């Protein structure tokens, strides 16, 4: 039941939200219970095979977190924290590197990181959930359980305990859901059709088509993931939860350092707080800083997948960050126009995204071989037709990435015209989504 | 409109869409989800779709248009609407109920060509034989010779002929339609007293999440609206030629001069000879037919084959450029040599074509009632001649 599917959009979520808002208004204390049940139903709709394991892990983590909160011994608290971290990483490692890929529980990477953030914050602050229900509601919240944003307990604790959904929340929620749906259905899924065609015809395609395919994928991964994030944040807002933003026009970055402050922000934040800073961050001299940066990004790569290509992706991003840090430390400044810098960063990031699409060294080699041909034409009339068909989406993707972006949406205030436009876009996007087969979100595979 | 209403407007629209979807799922029946009667009457139950092709005792009497229009993303023109009546019997086959209460002379088998997917009930081969020629014919579409052999009903009420009408490609390549092995298996099919009895047992309202989600999507009025809106916008802004040439999938080819639609794959190899079918394939097919006929002889049944040239062949090709020794003519010759009853329609269809008479529907993959009438007439002649010569 993915969030852009017919059943979710037109049955599950509207039924859920209407009942939930009614319960929230009249029986506040039951709202979390209903929400937790709905979240479990949402999760098991993807399959029940690994549900018992994840539920057991949930209970175990909660029980241990009580021990962490209540224990007066720092040693015991630390040991219990490490135990939970090892347990969660162990489960993640097992499913990622040992078990069959078909068994991989959906969203496990995000669940693991969220759980670790909870337990570490609990260790530091001793401010965990007051009840199992509260913990379960937080840990299973369905808008973000599959692919983030990675939300900290401290960000939700107040609303978990008491919340009211106001008309402004409804408007903001619907606004974000609409934008998310639009990015996913009208832009990302349409880009996918041509991109998929080109990548499956790489061996017979031209160099121009290889470049187009890479460009399409670069825009698709952004609009797909940010679309999902928008939807998650919007759905949560409709329930009264305010999630942190997860993207901020990443393709407008003029450096890799800036890119990682704008892309998957909650993941960057997590890596900074739970990997980079515990390793020492930038506190122990330049050399150690570079190593810590490098390790952090390698972890990011490994988190995304078990293939060598993901590791290479992480290593290359780490290398870029290190190079920029070295340049900054030595006050080496490149005074090119910002547009040039942004273009270079965009091109380099797009090249690195290819590893997420092809996912094997052999296919990367095939792509490089294709590019080396130097053929700048289209291989068939069908290819041109696909491009024509997808051209509105690529234009919209470029406009979104370079002109509009998340900030402009956040600042959109309720007004009659905004409501009318949103309503039309929302209805049209849903109708459009019903016509076609849903394309899974890219980040679901992580 | 106060500020609160303004802020809630998108959410209210969402709720209205939800209510519309739920109410039309549960309150609006039958669903207009089908682009032809075939989908309305077909059995999609997980339990018995393999043995019961249509919903038992269903009746459809309404409009339909060709299947190729959908592939081409065309909205039907007024002249492309046809009335179609479709009736299924108590076993879920396309016959009048209780047809098997009387002796049967012919059983027709095979695919949707045999079943008359594009035809109204009376204009199917079985309908024509039964009504116009008083030759009781049972339509056993989707089934094959083996199924006839094993079916209790045809052991008790043995037909004299099994008729397989199909395209020449289907005849030569689809052995499973007429291959027969001698078995003692006897299949007793369930007959239903009403459609609702069948539905309650075989196609109940879905109760699991997955089956309900599939059902809800299939019968989604909003989804149907989305399809219709897209089709209408496309056909308003663009001509049929433009729609086809801009298509990314190139599944269908459109001939603007004649208004004919073809599957592109069929048009790429309009004559099966160029598609890799050879005289060796004919030899193999006939060997299987011969074996089948030998077995059928033990029950006094004759196999009749009617091989029709494909639409791309008969209507999409310049016939004057075709060589004489085509596979279809070779098939006819070999069938005659082997003594297998064969309905030859090729020359008649060429003659129709030369007189600018269509023998296939322009908007459908299936041949039209002219071809059905031709086949029915020739089958009737064979049967009459056989009755005259038999002792």
C-alpha cells in the first residue's frame, strides 16, 4: 500500500483521517492507540513475514530504554544503549548483507536509524516515552516509517502527548501532500518511463541518450524522494505532527558541503550527530576531521546498499567533502560565478547518482562505453516520441529544482486563490495517478 | 466564504472524492468499466476462471466498439458503436441456456475468434449455424478438443463435428487447440441455476485487503473518469494520425486512408510466411490433426478446421504483390490430401477485398459477421452433404 496508490489515497487514508480527527477531537487519549493500530496495518500491508521480528525488536527496545531511563549506573546505561544499537544494526546488517534481498523489511534502514537516535537521545537526556503506547506511536508513525524523514523523539514528544489539528494544519498538510503527489506522479513517474526505456536499451542507444538518461535519473531521484518527503510531512501535518523539512533545493548547491545541508537533511543530521560528532567531528585537528568526514560518508554509502557501487558513491562524496574542507582550511577559494559552481556540483552529483540506477560495476562500464561512442543523435523514432512525451516533466523538474524549490512552497500562505489552485492540482494529480501503474519510490529499496 | 472554509477547501475536495469513490463502488451497478462486452461478461474469479470463461447466465445487451481503439487511445466514432448481445448459459459458455437439453451437431472451440468477441450473439458462428441453418451448435470457446473429449456432457450428447475457426497463424502454431490424447478422464462441470448463486460461491465480495484493493481499483469510477477525460482531451486536440505517430509504444498502426487499425506486430509480418512459419510447421500441425481425427473417429466425430488469413494479410497488404504459394494455400492443399475437413475462405475473402468489402472490423482485431457467415455457410454445406451421402 504505497502512498501514491489508489487504495491508500482513496480508501485507507481518507477513512483513517476522518476517524482519527473525530477521535482526536472527542477522545484525545485514544487517538494514539488508533494511530498506532493504523500504522501497523499500513506496515503489514507490505507483507507480514518480518512483522513479528520487528514487533519483537520494538518491544525489546522499549523495555531496554526504560532500563536506560531508570538506571542510575552510567555503565549500565551505556551498556544497554550499546546493546540496543548493536541489536538494531545487527538486524539491519543481517537483512542487508546476509539474508535474501526479497526478505528485506521495508523501511528497515530508516527504522534502524530512528531507533538508534531514540535510544542515544534517551541515554543522553533520560527523556524517553512515558508509555509503550507513546513509544509505539512514535516508532511506527506510518507517514515516514518507510523512507523518512528521520524524525527525533524530541521533535514529536509534545504533540504525541497533546495535539490539536487546526484548519491551518489541514491547509498546510494538504498543500504539502498536493506538492508531493505532483512531484511524484506528474514529474518523477513520467521521467521514469523514458529513463527506464533508455537504460534498458543502453547497449543499442547513443551517447546523447546515455546523457539524457543520466539527467532524467538525476531529476527523478530528487523529485521522487522529495515528493515522498513532502507527502510524509503533509500526511503527518494532517494528523497534527510537524516534521522537520528534508530537502531544500539541493541542486542549487555550489559545493558538496552545501549539497549535504540541502539533500535528505534529516539523514545528514543523523550522520552528523551519531557518526561524525561521536568520531570526534572537527575537534581533533584537520587530519582527523578529514578521516571522520570520509568515514561518515562511507557509512552513508554502506547504509544505502550492500553493493560495491554504493560504497564507491559514499567514498566519492566523502572525498569531495574532504577536498572542500582542505581547500577551506587552506583558504583556497575559487572565485567562479555561482552559476558555474552550481552547474559543476549538479553535474558531478548527477554522475554519482548513476550508481543508484545501475547498481553494478558492469553496468557502469557499459554506460561509460556508450558515452565514449560520441554519438549525438537518437537511436529511433520511438526514443524521440518518448522524449517529446516526457518533455513537460523534465521542464517542470528543472523549474522546480532551479527556480521554485521547497522554500517557496513552505512560504505559501492560505488564500482563496491558493486553495482553489491546490484543490485543482490535487484532484487532477489524483485522477492522473489512477490511470497508470504506480512506480515504487526509489528510496523504498533502501 | 470565511478563512476557515478557504483553508479547508482542498481537504473538503479530498473528502468528496473519497465519498464519491466509496458510494459508486457500493451503490452503482453494473459498472461501466468495460470497453467491450467481453470484459463485462468474462469470468475473473480466482476460483473457476480457467474452466468457466464467462459468468454463468449473464446477459449483456448494450453498446460496444473495437478492442483496437483502446490500444490506440482513440475515442470511438459514432459509426464505430455496435450493438452487442451476449448471453452465457448455465455453465458459463456463450450459448442460450438449456441448449444441451437437445442433441448437438457441432461444438465450436478455440479462442475469441471462435467465440465472436466482436459479434452479437446471433452473428457468431455457433449462433448462425443454430438459428439460420438449424444445425444445433454449442459454443465451447476457450476450450480445446481435449476438453470436448473429457466433458461428460459431450460423452452423453456427442456432437458429430468439432469446429475450430481461427487465424491461419493460430491454427498452425496452437497445437493445444486440437491435440488429443486418449484418456479416461471425465469432467463433470457444474451448472448454475442463477448468476447470483455462482457469484456467491465463486466470486464473492473480496474480503482480504489485497483482493479488496484490486477490486476497488478495478471498479473505481474516478479511475474510469480519468481514462475517459484523458481520451477525450487527446482526441479533441489531436487527430487519429497524430495520436498514433506520437505514441511511445507503437503497439497499433493506423491507416488514415482506410481507417483501419492493426496490431503493429501483425503488420510487420502480415503474411505469416514472412513471420517464420514454413511448410514444415504445416506438416507438423497436420500430423497432430491426423492423430486427433483418428481418435475422434472412435466416437464418430469429425474435426473441421477453418483457417482465416490475418487482418494484416487480407486488409493490410496489396494482395497483388503476394506470391501464389503462400502457407495458407499450402495448408489447404495438405488438409485436402490428408482428408481432414477444411473450410477454405481465402479466395472468397480475397474476392470481398477486391470489391472493397471489409471482412474484418476496422477497429477490432476480429473478423466481422461476413466472415462468420461465410464459415457458417460452408460448414452447413459440409454437414448437409455429409447427411445426404450417409446411409
